[in-house]
C-alpha cells in the first residue's frame, strides 16, 4: 500500500477526486494533504474525508529540511501536486526522484512556467487564438512545468470561449484523467 501526499494551495477539486478514487484501493491511499495556505478549500475537503493535513512554512520548505524527514516518517511514497503554487525545492526532489508529479491546465511546453497558473493560462490560450488546449501531467524537476511529460489530452477551444468556460472544460478533463494516471504510474512502479 503506497501512501500518497497531495500538495495543494487552492480549492482542491482534484485532490477530492484523487482521495475518492483511492478510498478503497488496495494499491494506494491519500494519507496526507499538504498546503501552504491555512485557509485553502482543500483543507476543508481533507477534514471531510478525514485525511491528515500538514500546513507548511515557507522558510522551512525552502531553507530548511523541506519537510523531508516528516514525509518519510509518515511513509509517504508518492507526491501529487494538484494546484500547488510553490516551487519544489531540490531537497524534496532528491528525496523523491520520479515520484513527484504535477498537473498543468494546458498543453505543455506551451503556456507553462512561473506565473502561468489559473485563469492566466486560459487567457493566454484564448488570446493566442489556439484551436485546442488540454491538460499535461508531468514529473517535477527544478524548473517550473518542465519535467518529463507522462500524459496529455486535448480539448477544443471555441470562438465563444471565455477563460471561465475553457477553465471548466479543462477542469473536467483533469478530474476524468488525473486519478487514473496516478493509479497507472503507481501500479507500474511498485
Ligand atoms: C488545476 O487546474 C491544475 O491544473 C492547476 O491548479 C488547478 C487546481 O484546481 N495546477 P483544483 O484546486 O484542484 O480545483
């Protein structure tokens, strides 16, 4: 049984889907929700599903032990970033090689990098006049949105789309695929 930690800074709708997906799985369990925001919606979700939480502090994350001893002590074997906005420090990447993944709401390498999150991504796609967008699930390295891509799927962008309507379409894709891709990865590398 693998213990997954989901790192999230926001609403946590992906975290919710992942918790639900693994609730009765013999393969893995979401055993920890990590957040840098004490008021984040994801913490309410964690409470509802009785998943332990860890609120992290900037200084310790970036200049201290990056919470590695704590994660190891909780026997966390896999880390999923689902709307987590801080960069992952080298110490944490080194402790979890190829065991940290992120989801990005566009077709990387387009529309990635620092500051490209939330509605900014969808605004950029619409402004560029792209006919399609989508989601990218990738391994995390030291550069924002740069690690090896594991999975992508696209959706159309229509002329009538606003950042909100496109965001909703992309979110639906995330919910449909993210838990399943995590499961696939975990079952491939036991
Ligand atoms: C998702 O769109 C994800 O791609 C991005 O942050 C968003 C998180 O949404 N990295 P939610 O908090 O899971 O609803």
